[in-house]
C-alpha cells in the first residue's frame, strides 16, 4: 500500500460542469481580451493579458472541480481544456472580426469597438468559418503586428507563427492547471470533503549535521517515512531544517503531510519539497504537531 495519497479517479456526470464553467468564463472574457490584444502591440504586455485570461478560466474550472468532487486530475484537466478552448475560439473570432472591421488600421475608438463587440451576431459567425480567421491571421503575419520590447520591427513569418503557438500553449496550461491540482488535492470520503491546508507549524526539525545522515533522512522522507521528524531536535523559523505542512479535516480520521527542506548555500536560502501528501493518522499528526509547535 502506498504511503502517499493517490487520487481515486472519481468522475461523475456533474464533472461536465468543469467544461461548462471554463467555457462560460472564457467566452464572457473573450471579446475584451480580443480587443485588448489587438491594440496592445507589445508582446510583454500581451503576455500579461494572456496570463490573466488563462488564469481566470483556470480558476473557474478549478472551482467547478472542487464543487463537483471530481477526483481524476487527468479528466478534470481535459474538461477544463475543452471548455477553455471553446472560449479561446470565441476570442479568435472576435479578434478576426475586429481586424476585418478596422482593416488593420489604427485604433478605431473605444465606442466603435464596444458597439461592434456588443453584437455577437456580427462576428460570431466566424466561429463557423475558421478559414477566414486563418486568412486574417495570415495577412497580419505577412505585414507584422506584435513587437518585442525595445524593437521597432514587428514579428513576421515563422516567429509570428511561433507566437500564436506559444499563446495557445500558455493559455492551455493556465486553463487546465487549477483543475488538475484541485482534483489531485486529498479528499476524505469519511468527511465528504477535501482536506484543508493547516497554518504552517512555527518550528521544523533540524537537519543532521553529518552529510551521510542528512542524505539518509532525506531519502527516508522521500519514501514516505517521517519517523526522523518525531525524534529530531527542533529548528526555529528562518533556520535550516525540515518544515511540515498538514492537510486535515475535523471529520476525517486521517490527513496528509508535505515536507520541505530549507537550508542555506552561502548567503542564499533555498527550499525544496521532499515529499507531498504523505498519509498520516490523526494520532501521528497530533504527535508531530506537539513536537514541532
């Protein structure tokens, strides 16, 4: 039996709400995103807008994942992508419609853009004609549109195509990330709820001074054996050590612990995760809480 929590993979008919939530939010934000990216020609600023758009979609999908108690990370991510891509396609249609409306000219004015986007019937038909969207994108690819910071020359050709591919991949990662992590979070069937992350403990366990012992302790923790933490001397905040974060629920007889190793190399402090979601009983968690408080 694994010492680590493994998502059981539960998927129900309600899980389709993940795709619906992602599609609803990404579609609602699509016209605004399309307008902003068309007239913000600096790639660095467009990347921030894309990140915000993708994260907004991802947050909606993650909330739906938790609400539907979907416990399959792969299924949750796939559903979030399906809904997110539907909304992203709407942003492409709105973008292509704006380009055709303005002829690629200077910003036609906020009022004109708002009036045009407020009538989805004027640009929504492009969703049924993806070839026209590609034609618009190809035309701008020949003339150039977006610029790198510090450059006056817009991207054309292959770099321009690479930008579109990168945009699609970044959006996809943002849209699916929160749904994936939400479905992976420990879920207690006894409590019928996801476990909640506790406030980090104020103290940790000191690292062994001997390099060989330190390596052995780290390997044991990576294997899910937290016995060293119950016997080691304490390490205070800011000191090198092994620090634990628990996930628990008042109605669950078990919880999980994640262990992070914090140490210094010269003047720099670095942290790395040794183990995530090690399964522990209530009794073991209480022992470690008292030990590290």
